[in-house]
């Protein structure tokens, strides 16, 4: 969707949107009584400026139909303006209208940008494979013109670019998006933005001893990959912030096969890798003044005759051995080698990993928060704050030696699952064993957040793009001068 800004209201508008906060309903509608109906419509609808609430009035003027929509911004926060932009877009997306004009002359630059981001994100829909949509089902809205301050839009647009790219990756079926094609899509998007791409193929990973990651992918005909995306926007001598993502492009569970119903959803088990890649798009697009490397481990977990078995022992790149008790606990095996290689190759002092790691996280937090685990209180606080600013919430979980002992193995250094209780915590404890001493680390378990079964604040049913804006805000607030 095209978003543009204008200095004044175009004379030829056909659909006008006016955001109104809870404390400005009466004054705003009094000056907008076009066709002698807007104020009456607001009163009849019992509209009180609630965030995302919409009142619509169509009237005739000069022989032409005009439409006015009053949309609530609640308390006037950035979140309220974002929700307002999304709500109007959802209302008009398939209405037959191709463009609306939003009057944000009374809003500041951040509020205008938030409205634009909400409109842009809510206008995304993945229709690539829908060939028989009726005209009334097709997206008609193609442009939003905002009359207001454009100063905050460049950064907002970059974040939206990244989130949309992630959504496109997450939404693709596994016969289209697999490790090799994931790499090519990322390369095509990121290299023109100035991001350096480095890819490890199977022989390179075998040479490095990545038995943990390769074990997950060995049952698939799709060869595994590790991809590093490096953005050098900071000082040349600064070690980069490292973002690491789990990229299981399809997860059958392997020999520990998942139940059939719902398995189709496992195309989004690469949501962590998708978020890391989208964050790199956002950072490079806005030319962030920071050094960041995004590393993704890309595999497909399939149950063929060459697949790993429950009871097998894998040797990771770190040299630590892993007894595999359940081949469906595969994401942590991927992250183990991806994190080890990231530390070996780039020497980061801080690592943030993202993964759709455990079903236990969805049981714990539902679809409202992602989980966060960390060995550093300040890092955890920064990430939680960044998530709160952009509406991608996190909730911190405990870690301790007591939980860590639950994954000790009698025949190897560790086993890849603990007991049923505390499943998300023991998964995080597993990953922590591969983080070098002195490295600040946070693990984000986003299993409940990358895909939505119904429309939400800024997304339709499907891929949400969760994690991109969180990481972008985290970098902006804590890593850039």
C-alpha cells in the first residue's frame, strides 16, 4: 500500500478520515458537520473516541458522494493512533474505495507516523495463491494520503518494510519457502540495501562440526543452510550486536511425528528467522548507525529413513554432546550450533535469539505475550521496554541451576528435553549452555506470536510480523547514539 504525505487537504477528496481522541469528540465533530450528518452520526453511534472505534457518514455534495470517517485514538498515545490507522484501513480495505485522505494536521510527527504504520501494516494481505476471489473480496484500497507532519515517517516506513517482508516469508507454504529459497529471497532483498550475505552449505557446516543443526535437517531432501546478514552502519572497530533466529521452514516433528491436524501451521516454524531477517531489512532501510549481524539456521525437519531417531547422540559445534529424546524438540538443536558459530565468527558481546520454540509457551502466555529469558537483567529490561513501545509485548520467565539440572543426560552432556513441567524454561536452559561466558544473552520464545488465527490490531488473519519492530526499537533505543 502506498503511503504519502501532503501539506494541505486535497480539494478532490472523496473519503476523509479524521482521528479524534476521547477528550476532543465534541469540538472535532462540530467543525466537520459535512452534509449535516457527521455530528448526528457520531451521537447516534454513541462514539466516545475509543481507540479504533469508527463512525462513517456518506453524503452528497455538488453532485458527488463524499464519505467522512471519524476514528477514535483513545488517549492519544502512539498506540492509539496506530490502532486508528489500522481500523480505518480494515474498514475500507475491500470497500471499493481506492484511496482515503487522513487529516492529521493537529497531530505531531510521531502520532502521524504511528497512524501511517497502522494503516500500512493492516493493509497487508497474502493473496498470492487465491485465484477465485470475488470482486467484493479483493483489496481495493491502494493509497493513503496523510495531511500532517512527515518527519517521523521514514523510520516508521522502514519498520513496516521489515515487518511486511517477514510476513511474506512466514506466510509462504513450505514447498515454496525452504532453506535454499529463504536464502535467495533474503539475498535479493538485503544486498541492494547494503547488507553483506554469508552462507554456509552442508559441506561447510560438516567441516565446522555442526552435528546438532545438521542432525535436524538430515531427514529432508532440502539441504540445510546457515545464513549471516551483516549490516555495518556503526564504527568499524565495534563488535556487532548479534540477532539469531530459528528457521525450521517446515516441522513435521521428525520421527517423533506431530499429530496430523494442525501440522499445516508448521510452515511458520521459521518465524524467528523471519523476524531476524525482517529486522535486518528495517535497520538497513533506515541506515541505522550500528553494527548488527543477523544469523539464521535454516532446516526442514522430516521423518525419512535418514532422519535422526530418539535415543541418538549428536555432537554440536561446541563439542558438547546431546542425547535426542524427542526429534520434535529440534529448534534448540538448530540454535545451539547457530549461536556457537555466531560467537566463533563475529565475537559479539550481546546475543538476542528468537524462536517459535515451545508449545508450552503458548500454554503459558497464550497469544498476548512472547516469553523472554535472559542472563542479564538490563538486557531483558531493554527488550521488554522496546516491545511495550511497539505493542509486541514480552513477559520474563525465571532461569536457575535447578531447572538446568533437569536436562542432564546419563549418557551425554545433556538431553534435548526435560520433563513436561517448565518446558519453555528447560528449553531456554538448553540454549544457555551454548552461550559463552561473559556474553549477554536473551532468548525470545515467540511461538504464540508469529501467526494469528484471527485479525488483530494491525494484522489480518495469518502472519503478524512479530519481532521485527521490537528488535528495530531495541536497537534504536539502546545501540544507536
